C-alpha cells in the first residue's frame, strides 16, 4: 500500500525485459565460449535457480548438469547453495567445477 496499487502490466513488462536480456546474454556467452552452442539446448527461466534447473533437467531428460561453484575449491561452501540443492536432488549426474 505504501507504493501505490499493484500494476500487473508493469510487472509483466519487467519480466519480459528480464527474459529478453537474459536470452541475449546467454547467446553472447554461447557465441564467445561455445561456438554458438550448436550441441546444446539453451533455456532461460525465472524463479528459484535450483528449482528451475532441476525442473528443466527432468523435463529435458539430461544426463549431466555442469555448474560452477561459488567459492573456488571449497565444495563445503556450496552446500546448501543452488549447486548443493541440485547435486542432492537431481536425477542425473551433477558436476560442480571451480569458478
């Protein structure tokens, strides 16, 4: 109530902008580091990162999720971070690499 009425249209505009920005950045990363990602399916999702990654991995029936750790060389620090949650709950293999 302090900030006025909830504007659903504005929230949808912001979400759309965030999705487009994320898709553009993902494309840039793929072009720079993975030669355009020809062997990968790219996904952009909004929400809890661990939940979204787990849902996408299950939906796409992936064999391996590869993630970077937040603290280089310190596996104990990622638990229960997103990487820890994914490693614990994924139905596929999960590889956590040093950032």
